């Protein structure tokens, strides 16, 4: 196996980035970038901590990541499985990366910055859905924001409904839990109960 071990070797293989790859990066949110944030119902949140890296899916109503000002974003944290991997990481290492997806658009938006957690009652309440406030709010100070071209979305044909995978062809969460727990968890019961449990704990 031939392994690249230096940046110089990498640049010799790939070349240097062109002007458009560099000029698109800013340290603040412009209206053109705000449009993607406000239209996005799904974000990948990358964090780092002593145990390693984490990338967590975040989904909510479109525009759920609030633009507080051109240097600050706010993301509500909802009810979940209480692992809180991302939140634990942010407490110990504030560096975060966000990837915003907009259904139907090939262009994605990337944001890098530093975050902290707020549990200010008024702030959490301001993110309430169906009367349920956010459990906490991730406050992100923007350091870099730029769009990613559509190649990955085009290659993957992500938004093409004809290419969507039949969920029934994949293992269910219950089936996976039955295997990983050595059958201590009743996978069939987990799958059966999940829709009702999720509907009661969505927000």
C-alpha cells in the first residue's frame, strides 16, 4: 500500500485549490448563505472529544438553526436517547462543524466554529414546539462558512425518489439491538413500540 504522509505529497497529487474554492469562504453569514440555513431541515453536527470524534444527525422544522447575528448561530437540542455525545464533546472541546442539507438542492453549506451550551430558560422556551422547549441550545460562534458544490449530491443521486432504498430491505433498529445485546433486548417489541414512543417524545 502506498500511503500519503505529507501535505506536499497530497498537493502534488491533487494540485492547489482554485480561486472559487477559496473566495467563497467567509467568517460571517451573508444573506446568500442565510438562505440555505433558513431552508434547511437537516444538519450534520461534527464534534470532537477525549473519546474521539462524533457526527450527529440533527433534524427539525426547516430553519430550526437560528441566525442570531452574522457571527452567531443557535441550534435547539431536542429529546433523544440521552447519550448526549455531541453535548459532552462541546463541553470539553468547543470546536464544531456543521453541514446543512436542503432537500432538492445539490448545494450544501458548511459552517465551522466554536460552541457552548445554554440552558437559559427564555432561550430554550423561544425554541418551543408543541409547547415543549428545547432541552438546551447549542450556541455557535461562526469562524468559517462556505458552500459545497453539488458533485457529491449529484453523484449520489440523493434526491431521486426512484433511487430511494426500500426500508424493508434493511435491518430494523430492533433487529440490530437484538444482535448487539445478545438477545437481551426484545427487538420485535422495540420495533413495535417505537412509533408510539417516538410520537410522544418527538419534541
